[in-house]
């Protein structure tokens, strides 16, 4: 008990010290910085990776997002630690879906993506590390987590990112290929994980987007869609139109909430955004542009 009180006292002291730095410029900086731990931001970035022709890498990155969210949600449920609620605390960020405090989901996801991506970009390791540390500090600065929450999140995220990176390496080195049976098994695993996420997370719309991503991915495998290398100048158009489609689907939720955007409608829009990423736009691009000679090689 004394150890717990000591940790809590140290937590509160650090929160007090960090919040003493409050200034308008820092408020804006950390409010923007914390977005680097937002799952939706990562899904948007993964969409661009997927459309660039790196479908398998996009698939494993989405796996990292899902696995990390499930692990974080289970730990939050098990620990059940309340969010910081101190008389002098200034809360600058109000999460749409308030979950228990330990571990920090933003910190865990940022660390997981760092552990997964850093080996691909060794020259950017330092920059990515600064990004992750900034996310962790931002959660304390904004008054939504204790320092031990973000430390626990960083440790969990690092483990999840490394584990998923290992799975990806084994998959590639063993030259595994998804057969029809493999598709079905993988889909069952994804559905089970999604059910776990629904059980332990309040962020249901995000789970809808992930399910849409997987449904589109496996459907594209069943359709045996060809993979193409796209000319760089045409890749810009492919991604621009792809993101325009995502904006059209998500704008009613984020830009202007129309009266018809009920919670159920938002889940459908998120689901469609996932399918758009892995099936509808790749299929549409193939039908609209492949026959026009804009692709230079077939892989």
C-alpha cells in the first residue's frame, strides 16, 4: 500500500511539474503532437502505404494497430485505473471515448508503430523516437494520463510492435501464401480479435473501420486482383483520389455532423472507409486506369 501511495504521489508531482509549463504555444503543439498516437491517423497513413502497392506491409501494419488496441483494452479493463482527477488539474484534451487510464492507448500505439516501422527507415529512427516521446509527454501535459500510464503504454506498445514485426518477418522468410483455407482461418482470427476489441474498448467506430479493412483485403484476395507498379506521377493521382474518397466518407462525422449521422450511421461510414481502402478504390483504379496504359509493369 505504501509503495502504491508513493508511486501515486510521484505521478501527481510529475503531472504538476509538467502542467506548470502550460503556455498557449505549447498547448497547441502538444494538442497536435498527441494525434501521432491516434489510431485513425495511423489508419489514414496506412491507406497511403496500401495504395502505393505495398499491400502486405499495410496488412501487417493494420495487424499491429488491432493487436495493440486489443492488448491495451484488456489491460485497461484488468487494471481499471481512473483517469487523473486532481483539484488543480487542467484538462486540455477531452477524448471522445473515455476509457480507464492505464496504460495509455496513444503511447502504446505510437511505440508499437515505432517498433514496427523503425527497421524500415533506419535514417529516421531518431525522428520517430522523438515523435513517440512527444506523444507520451503530450498525454501528461494535456492532463489525461499519469506518467506511469504512458510508461506502461510505451512498454506494451514496444512489445506489440516487435511481436508483429517478428510475425511479418517469419511470414516473408518462409514464403507463406494465403490459400483459400488460410484466408478463412485468418478471417476467423480477425473476427475473434475484433470481438475482443468490442468487449474491451469503447471506440467501436474504429473497430468498424478495421473490420472494413480486413473484409476488403480478403475479398480482394478472393477476386485475385492483380498487383501493379504505378508510375510515380500517376501514384500521386491514385492517392489523391483515394484520400478524397475517404474524406467524403468521414467528413459527415468530423467536418460537419449531419442530422442523419447517428452512431449506427457512423459505424457504417467507418466500415465503408475500411472497404474503400482495400477493395473499392483499388478495384476502381484497376478498372478505370489499368486499361488506359498508366501502369508500367505487373508484379
